[in-house]
C-alpha cells in the first residue's frame, strides 16, 4: 500500500543567535534582538529585545530531551542544526517520513509584543528575508510563514505581497490584536483582501497575541503556569470576531489557521456560536448569511497536537513542532503503523 504523504503542519525554526544583529536594517542594529548568555545572573541562553521579558531559548531545541533545570541552562551549542540549516532539516524530514513542512518562527513569537511599529516591521522583515532564503533550497518541501506587522495596515499589506514574491506560503499575524485595533475594524479590510487574492493563509499561533495569555515572562511563575493553560482563549476570541463581525462573509476566500492551540475546544465553541446566533439573530443584526460553524468549516483550520492524535489514519498533517519543547519526535511513519 502506498504510504500516506505526511505534512508537518506546525514545524519550527531555531533561529541563529546573530540573525537580527546581522540582517536588520542598520538604523536598528544597536537595538536588534539577540541571544545572550546568563543575563542578570539567570543561567542559560536568553533571547532578549529591549523591554520584552527575556526568553530562554532552550525550549527551541528540546525535542527528545529531558526538560529539566539542567537542560534549561544549556546553550544553542546543543541544538540540532536542522533549525537553521536547510540541508540538515531535509535529512530530518526524510528520517521522520515527512513530505513537507510548514515553518513557524520560535523566538520571534515575543516580537509580536513590540510597541514600536517601525522597529517591529524591521525585525519581521529581517526574519522574512532569512526564512525565504532558507526555504529556497527546497521550495516544494519547505513552506515558510512570514511575520507581518499590522500597526500600519498598508505597510503590512505590501510586506505580504513582497513575501509572496519571495516564495513564502502564508503569514503570521497577532493571535489577538491590540484592544483599540480589533480585527472587526474595517481598517484591516485591504489586508484581508490582499491575503485572499494572494492565497496566503493567515496563521494565529499561540503566544503571539496582545493579551496577558501570550506573556512568556517567567518571573511570575503562577501567571506563567496559568498562561500555558488559558492561551487558547485568545485565538478562540479572534476567530469568533472574524466570524461575527462579517470578515469571513466579506472575504469568503480568506483562510485562517489556529496553530499549536489544540482542537478539543472546536466542537464546543461552534455549538455555542450556532446556538446563540440561532437564538438571538432576530433581535440583533448580524452580517451573516451562514451559521457560524459553516464559516469555520469553509475557511478555518485548527492544527492537531500529537498528544490528541487518536486515529492517525484520517490525518494527513502532523505537527512535530520541529525541535522545540512541544515537539513530537516519534517518527510519524512508526506512529501510523501503531494504529489498529
């Protein structure tokens, strides 16, 4: 029997520590994000950028490792080269039986919390150029996702067009935007139209939102643990806004992805959405011609986490997570054979 073609729907990069220092626009070189060793007496390698909480980079290459305090103090010298070397990545994919991979940033998540629009755009542009070069080594197998800043929608729209020309396959945007710039606002419409016309899916990945759930600060461990648990709320909220505000009605070919956000919540969320829409649509205007669940079915995708994979025979995407701490390093082919 012909083996299933397996697509890794949520693989991650392990960005080189000098990526931004070397590639960002010279105006921002002194402010460039970077990896530093043992900042402020904390042991380990940390990704730092201005006032953002330092991010321990050990999680970017933790697949198959014992995730303990000793490992958290490790440096990037212990990382597998497939995080930044396309030839090594292709070898890893062949070993795992993965046909193609959708590539997400790792340390770049925290940059979605930057407040300086021009600086964020410069950080994202440097990453996008590096990622496009990485993917150019095997464009049919490596599908990179651009990082897009939406503080200025027109500049974000042009960057999406540029990334499409460079061969990237989709884009990440805020999982949840600033409170004063909700996705229901018509100011985003030119961007949605461009994403739709370019056939560039927009991914909402956990830990890239502007609410407290995306805060990766480890200094308050109680909040740190709670944020791990409740992070799906940001993306659930955003997806419902896309539906109930009529964005998906107006842009019927726009595609949205909920990434690394589990899927068990999907039936319950859509059942409630349909229930309340059915109950109150006669009393309150809603710019919808379909049930909420029908928009989701038509235009939204949710990536399954390996821990929830109950029957792989119906699944053609496998989110290994690349090398980061959420990764599954079991060979998908072996897991497939284990299904009765």
